[in-house]
């Protein structure tokens, strides 16, 4: 009897886990669950990928000792995820099966179609053991080498129980959903609940659109003069950071989420069109107002993006400290900050090409800013408040 | 005789400076030049703004004691910059005049038109004392309160000597150009040379397009469900950071640089159109290849964005260290890093809503990564290499 058919038991049980697919997410899950005491087995169509995952400590190879898993985590590319989930549900008729693909509705739709097809071995009852999930922990890097057990630490992990798409009736069993939440929590993530369609339209906006925008901006730099690129600052670096992402993964994600994305892209296209018309005659009546409105609407949207710990983005006060670019300087600053007893909520380095001096920008609670600035200045640091 | 009519004298001379316009840039220039030993006077059409700039140490008020400046820095909004430069050149017939507006060709065009208009007091000879410049040091914040003398430290500062727009013949005198470079260097900036048109098409691509993209993405978040925004990660935060910029400033910058920007925006619009067509039928022949090509082109462009000290963006190895969110933790990590003797080239914090544990991601030279990871692990830190 699989213990996962009952609700989690106060964190005592450590189910045997098969991780199917050992890329960045699968290997990271393996590392994290092993650290939490689970027996983790790995399996990947690529024998190289599974060997690398084993070598970095994500688990033993499944093929080296067949034990029936109690939990299967499918961490496959989006377009083969439904295949892999269906295969796991039928091959291991006791096991709970989770997937971690970045799109949820396409996977669910395909699983339901199979379950309702009498020719297929999969049944609706099998789907009671399935829960769709999405750990929001991708990186610009990919593959098992980039894996880390703490990839999910403090990141959102969305749980999307299977449900009938017309009636909305829940299919995933309560125990299966509770175990999905338990696994996400054991990996340090923050659990969020959504249905598959809500998930997909949410990520279209907050994950896929930023990826597309970063790629669109970066692609325009391909033929830019080197002299222009030499002027690049943190603004361009921030906007284009995501553009380093893996094309093979993203083509699957974007293709599988095309319906909500097309809506978002139509809105984007209309805004670009309007901006072009305005910019072609910026001195025409209303032209400047149109431009100002775009920037102001951006202000409003930006103000809604949560910062650290869900705080609004501008709730921290900032101060900058000048440092030389040599070992120990940043540590020395932060030592002194710690001595004052102020917590650093966020920090970043500010620098550009051709210089060996930098600034460390510290975000602190507004009520502590002045005290910290005064104390650091007294300790001999060059401090700039903003 | 104004010493600025001759070349800089090995950094000995400290010209008397009038800063006209005391927003973020003007006040920061005042603070920086005073720290370098200059007598700085401030003037702004807003008596509040100039009083704030004086109070934060940017200089004395011009109206409190009229001394003829040897150098005038016009730090006015882009659309009044040419007016202010012309006024300064005619009022102070010995002074060198720099402007720091983010667009250069529109300012130059207006100054040349005035110089060639017999009704105007400005002459071509006056323009020998003018140099257009652009310190690339804007921030999402604006106004004198955000000012800091070190705003320009290690940032690019573009010098665009005045030149005839048809013949290309240089108008700014060699001494004026040399002094513009000297002032930028004294403020800690890295000097770049371009003509006005090259500057404007460069910033259209590497500064104005990222601003527009950030505003476009952020504006789509205005009506997003809170549940969707709760999933936001560093990707969305990075892409939308610039969207917090000032609409009043940006409407002037974008309007004044409309010609190169319209070109860039046409390219962006065409790419969005192509993506929409592809996404409307992602399974059509060539559909997936089109999506993959967009992401791959983004990879290529991103790879050209210089990192710190002009290094390519991916030349540093990264490792992450888990820290508790309390005072002294980050300092303690960096202390130990310093003890190992490895320099931190860049760092960022990785976190999301609802958690009190974070990761500090450290970028180091690839050759030092393993040594550092091993040493930190031995010191008891939880280290993840990527």
C-alpha cells in the first residue's frame, strides 16, 4: 500500500521517488529530496544526462535497481510531459505522479483526452493520482550542471490539481494534492494554488511576456555597433538578462501556451503601433501626451510588482557605498553594516566597462537609512543616500 | 582671460562653475565638482529645486553672489537645453558651455540654426565654446534628492563636439573638447567619443528601446490579477525595473530622438507581428523554427552586451550561498570569501515573496570558483555551484 494515498503524516514519511527527466529541474529536485532523506532514483532518455545527474548527487540510476516508486516526478520537456505522465500512471498503478512543466492546461487537456479514449490504457481513475505543478524557478542556464538543491528555496511553486475542463470538478485526490504541497514545501518553495487555465494566463503575463520582451530587445543588438554597446549600463543588462535562455526549451513553452500569449501579444503590438504613430509626429496634438501616458502606465504596472517577501518594490530606502574592486571590500562594508545592526534587504553592484571602482547599493528599511548612512560615514565609508 | 581657452593643465586648474538646472544630474555634478575643489554656483528656474540642491551640498546659489563662471554646465530638460546653452554662450562670452542632455542631435541642430540666423545674437564663433555631452548615469529616481556626487563613477560619459551637420567640420575648439573630457574624468566617468547622430542612434538602441520595452511590459501588469503578480520572480523584476522612470523626462527624451527610434520601433513591431502570426498557429510548418529563431537571436544579441569592466556577460562563474535573512549574514559570507582571497565580481540576491531565507549569488573568475566553493563549504556554508 502506497503511503501517499493518505494525507502527509506531519513530515515523517519519506516516499521513494523516481525523477523522470534529469535536466535543471529534475536534477535539482533529486538533490533537494535526497538532502531531505528521500530515496531518489533517476531516469532520462539521455544516458549522458542521467549519468551527470547521478554524478552531481541527484540520486541513483533507476536502471541500476528497480524499486517501485511511491512518487514519480515527471520533469520532462513540456511537449512530452503528458506522454511521460500517462506512462508513469499506467506503469506504476499505486504511485502518485507530479509533473513540473511550465505550462499546465495543454498537459491536462492531453491527459483528459487519453483518459476519455477507450483505446488508451489510461483512465479517469488514474488521473486521481496526478497533480500538475509548476515550480517558478527557471534560470537563464539549463541542464543538470546548473542544478542545485536550493533552486526552489523561497520560490513560488504553483499546484494545479487536475479538474474536468467543462464542469470544473476536481479529479486529483485530496491526498495527492496534499502530497504535492508537501513535496514543494520540503524543497523550500512557497505553495500557490491555481487551476491550469489561470496558471497559464498568469505565466503568459509575468513570465512568458518578459522572456519575449528580453529576446526582442536583445535580438536588435545583434548588428549594433560595438561603440554603441560600450555605452550599455545596468538598464540594458537588466532588460536583456532573460534573453540568454535556452531556445529549445522556450519554443516548447511558448508554443504550448499560445492561446493566452497571443492575447497578450496583440496588446503589445497595439501599444507599439500607437507609439510608432505618435513618434512619427511627436509634435502633433496629443503626441506628447500619448508618450507620457505609456511611461505613466508603466509606472503603475511596475508599482504592482512585488519585491522581496512580497513587499512593494519601493518600500526600501537605498544608499550606496563606494568600494574599490578588490577582495574584502564588500565584506568590509557589510561587516560595518552588521555592526550597526541594520539588515540589508537587497543589494546590487553598480559599475560599467573600463573602471575598477564600484558602488554597492544597499536597500534597507526606510526608518534605518539615516542612522546607517551616518554610522558608515563615521566609519570612513563614502556613502551616498538616494 | 578664461583658463579654459587653453588645454587642461595636468589637473591643476579648478574653473569656477555655474550649474544651470539642479535636477538629478545638475545636483550630482555640483556635489562631485565641489568635492574636487571647484567653486560651484547653482541656478534653476524653480527656487525650490535650487534651494534643495544647495542644501544637499551641490553648491552656493548663483543669485547670492554673481561671479562670472569659466564653465557653465547646462543640466536642463532636453527640450529647453538649446535655449539654455544659447543664453549661456551669449551672456558669458568667455565661458565654456557644456550640456548633459540625453539627446544630442536635436540640441545641436537648434543651436546651428540659431547661429546661422542673423536675427539671433548667437554666432558660429560662439559655438566654438560649446560641447555636447551625455553622462549615461540616469536612474529610475529623479530630482535633486536622488543626487549623489558619485553618480558618474565608472559610468560612460559621451563627448559629442559640435560639428557642421553637412560638412562634418568640427566647430567646438580643441580646448573646449579637452575640458569637457577633463570634467567627465574628474567626476569619475569613462569618456567615449561620438558625433551627435551616432550618439542618438546608439542610445535609441541601448537606452531608449530598453526603457520602452520595460514600460510596455509593465503597463500590461496594470490590470493583472494579484494572484498572478504573486508569482513574479527576478525575471519580471529585471525586465520592468526601468519602468519606474519619470514620464515628464522621458516624453522629452523620446520625442527629441524620434527619428532613430521610429526605425528601431518598426523593427520591433515587425518582430512582434511575425511572432503573433507564428503563435496563432504554432504547429504550422516552420512555426516552431520561427519561435526558436527569435530566442536564438536574443541569445546572440545578449552575448554582445558587455558586463562589468567591459567583460563579456558570461565570463564569470557563479556560486550561490544560502543565508538567513538577518543582519550580518551576507557580511559573514563575504568575510569568508575575502579570507579565501577571491574577488567578488558581481553579486545579487535571489528571493521571492513569503520567505525569510535567501541566496546570495556571487560571480567570480571561473578559475577561482571551485577553490572558493570548497573553502566556503568547509567553513560551514551551504554552497551551490552552477
